[in-house]
C-alpha cells in the first residue's frame, strides 16, 4: 500500500509563494511518475505538474513559468514550488503517484490565494 502525505498549504496573498511537499511511504523509485493535481470548488480535478522517474516534467499551461516540481529520491518526497500565485490558483492540491497502472492519492492540502 502506498501512502502519500501532503503538507505546506495555507493562505497567501496574490503574488506570494508557497511550497508544497508530499512524502511517500515507499521508495519513490518504484513509482513511474509523481504529480500534483488540484481541484477548485465546482470544478474537475486537473493536473498541475508531474515528474517521471527519469526526471521529465510536465506542467499545465496555466502554471508554466510560475510553478516548479521536483523530486528528492533520497527523502522519498516530491515538492511543488509555487511562485506568483493568483486567486485562480485557489484549490485543494493533491499529490499523486502512479505504479503499475494504479494511481495513489494523498488526502489533499488547501491553498487559498487572496486578492
């Protein structure tokens, strides 16, 4: 069983920064990819950023140039650095890990950006 635990959410003013962290209960080398998704009220969950085991990254167009995803294989964590935050970034952010065609989710962490 894979457990993912997010931390680092909170309330920030527009233009500010936050860093989210996701700790995995297993060696993340066993996960093909890890990513961050978000879900705003009344909207579908969407991919924000992902990183493969090989280090290749992928970002939603709306966050390119502002967010950076990284993985620390020694600590079994994946982080999301969020800069220049906008009110439309407000959402619950979820960590995701994929292995063998199965997806695993954290419990989510709230990010609120005030205008």
